[in-house]
C-alpha cells in the first residue's frame, strides 16, 4: 500500500512540475520570440495554461487540450481553425476571430467571438455576449447556453436530438429571429434526406415524441435563403415521406415548417443534399 501511494504522489508531483503557464503579448503565434523562446507549439497540453494579453495573429491552427484565455482588451485573429478538445477550455474576454471553431470541450465567451466559416459545437458553450458564425452553426449533441448572450448565424442552424439551447440566449439566423426556447422544442422532430435513383430525393419527417402536429409544409431552396413550397401534408402520422423527383447538380436545401394543432409554427433543422456530376452525396443535419 505504501508503494502505491508513493507512486501516486510521484505521478502527481511530476504532472504538476510538467504543467506550464505561458503569457503571450503581441505578434504571430509561431514566432518563438514573442514566447520568450518557450514556445508551447500548436497544441496546448492538458495541464498547460496560455494567456493572451496583446494582439496575436493566428498564422496556424491550434488545438486546446488545456486552457487558453484571451484577456480583456486582447485580440486573437487569423484565418485558421481553433479546436477545443474534450479536456480543453477556451475563455474569451476580448475579441476572437478565427476561420472555423470546433468545440468538444468548454467555451466561456464574455465579449466577441466569431468564426468566419462554421461553428461546430459538441461540447458546452457559455455565451454571455455575442458569438457569430459566418456560415453555419452546427450544434450536434452540444449545449449552447449563456446568460443574456446571442448567437448570430449568417446561414443555417443545424441541430441533433441531443442538442440543447439555453433559455437565456437568443439565436438569430438568416433573415429570421428564433428564440432559443422555441429552437429547443424543434429538436424532437427530424428531417432526413436520402438520394433515391438518379434524380430523386426522399424526405423523411419523423415525430418520435408524437407531438400534436396538424400539418407539415415542405419547402425547397437552391440558395438557402429563398424557399418555395413543394407540398403541404395534413395527416397526423408520426412519420411522413415525400419524394422530390427534380434534383439538380447543385447544393439543394430542404426545410419543413410544422404547425401544431394550437397554431404554433415549428421550424425543423434544414437538410441539404448535393449531387455532383456523376456522384451523389448527402449531408445529414
């Protein structure tokens, strides 16, 4: 038993000794000089802490397994990817602008955080101010919450049944404004799209919780903004199928507006299908 505790103590001491705290002023991330020649690399290790106090140009993508903090008044800007792993924490008290943000761990945003492309969330986001997705916000199994914060999404919000949105945040996407409470209610309804044959798409609408739906309005778009009505289905079945036989080679968007028996309109997550010249592929939402 004494040997076990001795080994455990030695291991904890070793991990503590190996853990480092780095402070970064202004400059390029990969410039060893701004790190005082103690460069942590492009992966912040699980026990390490990095604090940005100045204006940093992100000329490389980074992975956060430990903790990365952008101080108040500091900047972190670059057309590269920011990836927060399951063990990682990113705290933004300043301004952060990256090409793409992938979160499997924890994000605490207290000022402005922006992805020029997508935000992909499988972890927890505590958004207390403004978070912007230049393209899409993909909340697959994640928890997008916050206190009085807002999510601004230029195109679409994609969710999975396990995804959550906090009650004290709002989600703005495209030309529509969606309160997070209503977004959470839509996640039990599925819209799946599957390529059928050479020029057809089968849409499947599932209602696993047996919500009282009066009708489904099935819509189609080629630009993700302007939709046309394909058909309105007025039966109360738990599963509704519809086949679109007019599929082009460009990216096609499908969405469904479900109307409850009380008149409430629920917008399902968008499904997109792309059919290249001689090959079909589908993006499941």
